[in-house]
C-alpha cells in the first residue's frame, strides 16, 4: 500500500529539534542548568524541557541573573513557575556585587552589561558544564553566527575560531576541565515561530507581553518605564500610553512598543507585519556600539 508520506509541520520540526538537543545534553553532560528569566524565550525553552522528559521531572535546575531592575510582573511569573513545577532556582544577584564593591553602577543606570561577572562566577562556583540559553539567530548579528553547542573557555569567554561544525545535527560537547558549553535549543526559531508555538501550546506568559496602559517616558527613540533605576531625567516627561513589550530584560534598557494587541492572534499579526527584530527595536544595550553584543559575548555574556 502507498499513501501520503508523513511529514512534520514547521513548528513540529522545530520542537523535535529542541527536544533532541535537551536529551543530547542530558546524556553528555553532568551538571547542566537552564537560564530562566521569565521572558518568552526562556518560558518556551522550559516548556520544551518539560516535554522532553515527561512524565519524569526535568533533570536540570534553573539559573537567573537578577539585575535588581527586573519587571515585577516577570519576577512574579518566574517564582510561580518554579513553585508550580517543583524546580530548583539559582539566583545570581547584580546588587550583591554592587554592595560588595565588585561592580559599579553605570552612569546611564542600566545594569544589563553588569550581568557578565555574576553569571560567569555562578557557573564556575556551581561547576555547571552546560548552560541552556534562549538565544535565537534571528535576534542579532552576533547571535546569527552562534552554534547550537557554543564552547566557552575557563574564563567563560567565547572565541569564534574555536566553534565546531554541526553537520547533520551532530553536536560535539567535549570540553576541557574548567570549560563549559552554552547550548541554544531555539537557535533556528524566529520571533514569529516562538509566538505561534506559544499560541499552539497554550503557554501562559507575563501580562506585559500584551497591550496595557503604563507610565512611560521617551529616551533614545524608545518608551522606557519609570523606576528607581534613574529614569526619567530632567526634561523627560512621563505619560500614560498603551504599550506592550516584545522582549523583556532590565527595565533601564528595554523599550515598550505602542500596541493594541491584547490577544495572541493580535500579537502574531503584529509580529508578522514588523520589519525590525525585537532586540533591534527595543533594546538600548544593543545600541551602545555596532559590536555591543559580540563584545559582551567575548567577555562571557550570552
């Protein structure tokens, strides 16, 4: 008998690839950890990890680098999710490093660039040998050349010349003592893929991803949330607007976009029509220089 060949849908193929990556890491590494901030990409990543090992528990703990300037709605979502699934959460606090004099506040008030030291020292202290991140190649040009398995040296630094080929979805996790591998299961996903998958799977998100009224002020072409981090400055007027967030990071560097999208279908329609990536449109930390992301990757940031 002949019939129609079985084929996976686009989203099923992406899900299958990500599940395979999670299981590959579970088989190759001793102490993996999942970076989980409560942002949409890390939420999808955790959902995929839960699927990969169901009905067993996820064999990884979670790690969050808390800048002290995170959105309260996102931290609340993070804590509820950890409690619901009975997961272990490691938190590396930027504020602790500032209090100890290891790090200093930046003049612009943003703490996103200060995450590198807490992240790398936590990885070394806990001896994590594989660290899952939600980075995608469509987000930013430095991430576009990233491998799924990204080798980091004993200082957590990224050297593009040491990255390995990944032909036929074969991943090489070999590393020397003190080194580790950053793993990106969503590498081949786009922002639109992420939202379509969230809609298909019925995944809950923090409410700031949907249109809502918020007090914001204009800086460098972006709508930023007023807060204790140092905004607004003199001459910057706070106004109430209907906005939503496409990406979530430090309040001091993550801009909101004007939006009427209050449902998943409306967000998907909005994203499909956009010609700017979420980081290009709403992340001030990526606009510090042309090579801002690549410079931070070389220092040990994601």
